C-alpha cells in the first residue's frame, strides 16, 4: 500500500510511510498540549498546525491530509 | 654548488615551504633557485651542499592493484603516482620525474614535510618510490613554524629516522578510506546505473556517510516537527522619563489564559522596587586556538567556512606569520618564546601598545586548554609582520590569531550584573543591567567580543515605579536548528570521526556531491535517499560508533599499540557482508537511487515560481519537436498554464537562485564558450531591459549627432 501523502511504501498497519508516520505521531501527541494551552478543538488545531511557519513539511502535509478528511 | 657535486636532498610539502627552508639554511640566506619543466627547487650551502625540492601535496595515492573499474568487492590495492589514478593530475608525473632525477645524485635525504600524518605520508611515499627506498636512510626535520631560527634548530637536531609509527597510521587511514570509499561507492553507482541504464557517480566514504547521517537525522526532525504554543510577557517601566524593558518572573507560560491574567492584573499599575542585587564575576581569559576552534570562531565572526579558514591559515603559515595550523593542541609551551613573539608583534602599530603592556608584566603565563597534540603546539603568531599587503580575509585571520594569543596572557576580566526586583500587584518583574568593571584580557580581544553593556539609572530599594507598558507575546517552539559548516565540524569533532586535516574537506565533498546545499545545511533528496539506502541495507557503513571505533584503533597505531595489518583485515571483514547485502539487493537499491538521481536532475532545472499562474514552477525544458530548449511552466503538463520563454540555444544555462533587481524574476546563469558568462533575466518586460535599451539608444544618438563630432 502507498502512503496517503506521498508515493512511498506505507508502513505495515499504517496509512503512512515511515516519514509521514513520524509526523502523524507528532501531530497526535501534541494535540493535548495545544488543547490545554489554548483550548482549540481537533479541527482548529490541524488548521493552526498546517499554517504555522515552524511546522515541518511532512507534518504540514499530514495535517492538510487530515483536514481534507475532516471536510 | 653545481648538481655535479653530491648533496643532501631535502623534501618539503609545498613550494613556499621549500623556499623558506632553503633561505633559512643557506649560510648567506640567498639560495639559488632553479626550475626544470616548471618544477622549482633551491640550491643552498651550509655545512654541505643542500638541494631543497618541494612536493605538490600528495604525489602518490592508493589505487586498485589491477582489474576493471566497474565491479566490487575490490580488496587488492597498491600505492601509485596520482597521475595514474586521477584525471587532470598530469603535472604529477613531471614532478615525480624531477625529484627522482635529483635523488640520483644525492648522498643524504631529509624529510622536511609538515609534521603530521599527511606530511608523514607525503614524505615517505616520495622517499620510498621516487627516491628508490630512501625511506630507510632518510632523517626527519620537525618544526612548527617556518621561522629561520626554528628551521635552523630543526636542521641541527634532525630526528635520526622517519617517524614510522606515524607513517603506518597514515598509510592505514588512507588504505581503509580507500577500501570503504571504492567499494561502497561502486556498489551504489553500479546499482543505479544498471537500473536506469544511465551513468552517474554516487559516492560515500568512511566518514562522509556518518556525517551525512547526522544531517539527515536533523532534517527528519525538522520535517516532522510540530510546534507548541507558549506565551511570554513583554513589559516596560518608566524611570525619570526614560523607558526600560523588564523581564517577568516566569520566562514562559504554557497557557494563554495565565498570560492574559498577568497582563490584566498589572496593566496601568505601579510597583515598588523590593530588592536590588549586584553580583560581580570573574571572566577568565580564552584558551589558545586549535584548528577546530579557530575555524569555529572565524565562522561565527566572519562567516568563513571551515575549509576557507583552513586554507587562509595554511597560507599564513607558509608565509611564516603563524605556526602550523593543523593542530589539536590548546597548549603554548614556553619554548616558543613568548617575549620574542610579542616584541615582534609590537612592530605592527595596531599591536604596539597591547604587546608593550604584556611585555611589562614580570612573568608571562598563558591560560591553556586541556587538549594536547604531540606534534605541534596551539596556533600562535610567529611575531613576524607581513611582508606584503594581506588581503582582507588573511588580515582578519591573522588579527584573530594575534589577538587571541595576546588575550590568553591577559588578566581575568571582572563583570558586574545588577538585578532590581519590582513588585507590581503581587507579580515580580526584573530590571537588569550589566557592565564591565575591569577589562583584563578583553582589552586584547575587544573587536571580537560580543558582550553589550546595559546601564541602569540610579534607583533605590523602596522606590515606586510605573509600569508603562505590558502585553502578551504569542510564541511557538522552534524546530531544531540546521547545522552550518562550523557546527557540523564541531559535531564531527565531538563524535570523534575524521581528523583535523580531513573534516573540513569532507563537508566540502558533501556539497560538491550535491548531497547538501545552502549555508544553513539542507539535505537534498539525493543525500536523503543515499542515507536511507545505506540505513536499510548497509547500516554498518554509516554507524558513528563503528567509525569512531575504527578511528581509535588507527590512532593506536601511531603509539605502536596496534598493527596496520590487523586494522586492514578488520575493515575487510566488516565490508564483506555489507557488500554481499548490497549486491543481493542491487535491484531495489538501484530503483531507489535512480529515482533520487532523476528527482535531483529535475530539481536542478527548476528556476522558480511561475509568475503567471503562481502555482506551477518554471523549468528549463527541451522540446523533442523543435529540438530547442526553452523555459516552461510545470502546469503545462496539466493543461493549466502555457507560460514559456525562449532561451539561448548555445552554451550551458542553470538557475542562479537569485532574483532580478529590476523585476524580481528568477535569474539564469548563461555560459557560452569563449564569451564572458552572464546572468540572464528572461522577463521580456523587465524595466532593466527597457533602461538598457534607452541607454544604448542615447549612446547611439550621441555618437551620430553633429555636436559629438
């Protein structure tokens, strides 16, 4: 199976390749911190992450892919 | 003297060093310069006739003993003249022939190459191969500066034989590097070529691989980074009409609501100074430069890459302005003659007062660092002043070395910091100031200090102060910083991979192989994929631990604690399974690398954003129909944008990464053989083009008008 974001091979039991999987894990882990810090919900959080200048390229791609799923 | 008499042949590493040594050793200080087929050498007279001949760095290198270039594994090697192994090294043959000819009439041989591993190998291979086994009878000169007195002493106290332990360590290092470089690079190159049918060279090396691995690891953390928000308080107080920034008691706050609460509680309020604390601290002098710290300081002060600093330091050494720079020592032994150096430096007006100040001290004792180098002391100025006008970069490095040398003899400095604690509605803010009470060593190193004094107004405890401004600052955590050439070199040093002589060069190789780009280092797709392939199929080749382990064992050879043969065997045994795995997986590796090469080639042709659709990228393309090259938008293939521009059909064109100052469009570099290269703005409506056209028209009018006649 191909990664949901790029054309690389997806990891077993994952929708993402090795690189995007790591970015996905980071996004998942940091949601709680964001929620506690500024009270955002999941969708707002993804939007903030996707537009933030410090977000890494892979994390941005995953956030955008998750947002499109939400829509 | 004539070349008919018997003489002692002295071999040096570079022509400048040969001239200096000949001048120092000739009893009249005027050796005769000769030149044969562009190879210079010097004839001098001392206790007996001397001929001083330079090498051109390494004249010999490790090569495959026999066989084709396109297979692996290869474990049989020999040392051979460089021109047999490298393209464009034809002059090496002439050089070796002349040294061999000069050796025929010599009855004594002295190796006077730089006293380190590379110098040891250069001298040894010349004596062994060009001079026909004279390594066994040659003596060795050891020196750290090209100053006359030191060279004379070094000639008088020659070591009775070559430093064979150092030679063995150097040979092993070159041979192990060759085994790794040739085998793994061939495996990668052949895998890619067999898959794609197109030739392109891929390389890696014993130290290059682990170094690129650091960069890829950092790149991965940056790409998958998710920032976290945090907040801080920005506040200002007003004291007798002047405003001062104050720090809030908590530097950062994890919740926005907490930051808002502080602002709300303190806005428009006054506070009271509860306590004023003053602290004085001693600032110890810096330690002398070894090569790594010199490179690091030059990068942070002037932005020079480590290899540039290394090159400049080498030139200053060859002009006898500084000591041998490829050292890892942070020690300055008294034998270098502190007072003589300072007296010499005082001839330079900029250092006159500073040097005099140190000379007035009774005893000179430098502050030293912990690192030692058995071959050379730390980098220091010789006391000579330049005999020509140094260019800006040379002048800067020399000044840095001189000032650091003086600073290490300085007294400790004393700094004072002040902190006033202001209570505003139960919240604490700090007003901070700092000043230098005693300059000490800082006087000598002033141009390169980064401390800033912040003076505070006269205040006292109990005084009431108005908080004139307060606000919340929204911030985010930042991804780990990218390496730059200097921080990467430092990391290599810390990890114990590479040597002081090779680290800067390895970083340059990463750039020239297009594995990395930019000053704040960005790993290219190609660099990324090479490491990914090695990580999956040959992790041992990029293992920092295994590389360091091998480095340590090679260092032990220099102390006669390990044998070259053992290390070579170990390297071969480590490589065998790696190469078998690479061969078995050739197809999958070939596919991954070919795709990476394809992407890299594509990337090289991308010029910048399309000015029409703003979503596509402009690229240099080639039309199969018209057989012409042009610039087109990548969205053309999706049928979304038809933007295209013509290009010169001759010569080479490539993106510059710079923008036109007239219109902001990307610039192209064009080079047509026989013509001066230029940067081309392909925007047909660029205002610069219009300006130029008008200027040319005006010139034409002036030339044809009657007044101009």
